[in-house]
C-alpha cells in the first residue's frame, strides 16, 4: 500500500469528503494533498506535511509515513497512564516527528538587513519543534531560528531566558505583532505598532519611562523576522 492509498483510506475513515476539507483541517495546501493522492512530483512529501495530515485524520504518523505499526493513533490512557497525562517523547536526531531548529545569538550590524549567528553561544544546540506544527503553519524549517530573550522590556509576555522562535521568512510589519528587529545594530525583540503614520517599537513592560517606544524607520530599524513561538519556564 502506498502513501497515496493510506491517505485515501485515512480520509475516508475520518469522514473527509474532499481534499479542500482535509486542507482546512490540517493546514496543508490543497494542491499538495492532490499531488500526494495522485503520486505526482519527483520526490515524496515532507515529514512535516505528513505529520499534519496524520493529526487531522487522527491516524498514526508512522503508519501514514511508512506503513508500519497500527493505523489508529494511540489514545492517552490506553497505556495505563491517567487520561490527563501523556508519555513524554524524547526528540532524537532523525526523528521525523520533529524539526530541529538552530539555537543562535543574533549578531547584527547597523543598516544591514542580514544577520549572523554567534558560534560562541549555544554552539551546535538545537530546539526540537513538532513537525506537524511546522507543517500546519507552512513554515520553512531552514528559515526558523531560536534564540534566548535578554532583558525585561517584554515582560510579562517574554521573560529573560525564555526561548523564542523567529520566522526570518516573514518580515512584513504587522500592527500588534512581535518581531526581532535590527535596531541601530542591536538585536531587540519588540511589539510593532502603527501610529500617526509611523511604525513604532513598543515594549510590553508597563514601565514606559524606562522602556519608552522608539520610531522604526529606514535603515536604523530593520525587521529580522516575526516571533512565532516561545518556550518558557513561567506558567
């Protein structure tokens, strides 16, 4: 049985009447689903894509991807654990259920749109992300980077030491969204706001005398990427 056959079976048992219905539920573009079902293209689907489709159809990723193991996804509680608990999964290198994102420290220069990572910090470290989440949001893994928050300007949204994931493929300014920004050669994380015809860098910290807003204009303020996820010890 091919991936196409397994996906067709999964769609039928999950009650999806059309490719567009599965697309809405999984976040996978309909043309991508069509290519998988019709086995077109020179290479197989990405693991992140199959993870998103498996989650939507409520089937096991391993079954859809490789045809191994049971079709049904294991339900929490079936292994004897309380239903409010689920077993911890260790993200190992090569596990197709996860995408490994580089942990970096951004090193910037004033007026330069690109960035470099500091090899002396978190050298070789990575952050595992759920491949299904990456696929559902249509992120390009190679354009995602992770870094640690510095300072207190974004509390209580982000605390020092929190890990954020930055989508460097998305640098369009959006009112109210949080971005990593090259501000006069310094890497800062701020919320963008639109006011009086200008873009501004805003801090979430309520102490506005210490963390006042700054205008974001021209080569002094270059958006590196949008912050799309955080990992924090604070609950």
